[in-house]
């Protein structure tokens, strides 16, 4: 079960991914991944 605190905004996800990958991950990159089903969107 997903708890609300586990969810990130696109901006937060971008910042986390950038730190994790040590590369620049933009909000557009995250939006693309959501749009094409690579990561799930929580509505």
C-alpha cells in the first residue's frame, strides 16, 4: 500500500533522480517517463 508521504511531485522526483544518478534529470524527463508509462502516475 502506498502512503501519501511516499509520493513525490515531478519537481521533487527530478531532484531525487539527479542526485541518485549524479546526472541532470529535468522535470521534462520525468514527465516523459510518466507519459510513456515508464513510471506510474498516482492520481
